């Protein structure tokens, strides 16, 4: 039986990986080895490992890191703790293939440890661009540590190859988030309101805003512009999910909570979880912020996304997305356009470049069958006309 290690370090990443994890766990030829780290184990971020257990998974390994604040020094220390922790895990509980997703800083830890342990790494969602965040550099670094690449769209496949990866190991499978949506049995509106403890209205906004770590506008200033714009739509009920653990995230979370305390029509959640999140997308009128979900998953529901600032610059997007600068006037204008009858009709066409929701089965086929012998041997694939 082939042992497949899966690493998850954040709530959003877990929501994407859950369907793949379930399929690995149920496959008679595969054994799931689940490794939890990062924000999942942090009291400051809601200890979301409990959600994973509630979903029926066994946590085989917990790699704790100190995320008591989001300063560069603390984040760097957490990364070092992760490398040490994963190194110890791989010495006693070695998977045949290690699966990681995305571009979170904590994922740098397991791939470094896996390199030294000669464990093949399969990376999901490589090749993408987000020019306004350090995630871009992290994602491309993970690509160079990886041996198999499961990308969400053909332009991303070409970029991974441009980074020197062998074309035969780069597979266009689509976005896992679409599989997660297709597999979800959503809550009713009444169930959602009872479960969340928050009543929706006739007009509803869903907001997720993370610090743009390489943006030209300071995260605190951009967050204030967003909150100022939200105040210009007093008819809207607003659901906000908290920022991630990137540098500057804690300051934004504190401001979001203060904003909600003063406004009964606004509620802030540390984590909605995938079921509540996808269920809510049925009833929101617009999704606002700078999360990748607004570009990848929200279009599935035919809902407009207002994408603020530079954090997602360079990432593919469909016709449901309105890009705007991170100042109050631009955000207000974008929300107004998103609420217009014309744009809402356009969004319902559901233009989405990220596949049809069958990424899990494509990934499983490869994990089952790819030869393990020689998989950790990599050669740099020069583009035509380049190299000695």
C-alpha cells in the first residue's frame, strides 16, 4: 500500500484538501498520513485542527510552531521550528509521497525537510502569480522542491515548465476548490443563520481581507479604506472572515473586530469552515476582499467578486471579478458596480478558467500509478535555446 502524506497548515487550505484527503483515505491502494501544523494548532487562530477531527480524520502527526504574533521574527522562528519538527516526523513516519498545496510560508518547512529525507513532493496550485504578496516567491520556491506538479490551468503549467520543471511531471488538473464545492451538501439559509448565530438580510456581503505583504499601500491603511467603503452601504449585512497569519494580519483582525462590535449588522468569524463558507456563497450579493477564493471558487456560484489591491495581481480571473485599487472611493465604486443588475447578470454566466470540478480524481490517478523509483531525481529542464 502506497503511503501518501498530506500537510495542512491553515483553514482555507484544509477546505481545499479535504476532498482529496477523503478520497485517499477511502482508496484501498493508498494510506493517508495526515500531518497538521501552522495556524491549525494556534489558539490565536481558533485551533482549527478540531474541525479536521470533527470531520472524521485522524491526525497522525502534529508539528507545532509558535504563531503567538505575526512579527517577521516570530514567523521566521515558526518556519525554523517547522523544519525541525518535520525532519523528526519523517525520520519515524515516512510517506512515499508528500502532498502540499499552495503558497503559505509554513509549507516551506515540510518541503525542505522532505528534500533532505529524499521524499518525493507533489505540489498543488503551483505556477500561479500573486505579485502583491510574498506568497509568490514562496510558491515558486516550493515548485523547485517538488517532483510532481498539479496545476489549476494551462498557463500555470507553462510557468512551472518555465521554472525548469520537466513537462512530463506537470499535470493540469483544475482547482481543488471546485471539487470541494461540488461535493458539498449546503445548509439551508435558516440552518446557516442558526449555526452562525447571525441573521442575513436582503443585501449581504462576504468579506475576506489579508495583508498584501508586498503592496504599495500599508495593510492598515488599506483595511481602513475597506471598512470606510463598507460603511457606505448601510443596507448590507456583512460577514467577515479573519485575516491569515501573515505579517500585519493580527492588526487587521483587531480592527475588524472593533468595527463589528460597533455595528450589529456586521459579524466577524475566525473561521467559517468550508460548509458554512460555501453555503453562504448561495446568498451573498458580492464577495469583497483579496482572497484567492474570490477568483477561483466564487465564480462557480455566479456571484460578483470585488478584488482589492495588488495581492492577487497576476492570477487568472474570469468575467465575474472587478479589480479595484485599495482606496475607499475605488472600493465603493467597485461594490456599486458589482451590485448593478447588468453586472450581476454577467456574473451569472459563471466564467471560470479553473476547470470543471474533477481535480481530485485526476490527482488520485497519478498518486496511485506514478513510479516511485527515481522520482526524487530531478533535472533542470532548460527552455529551447537556453543552457550549455
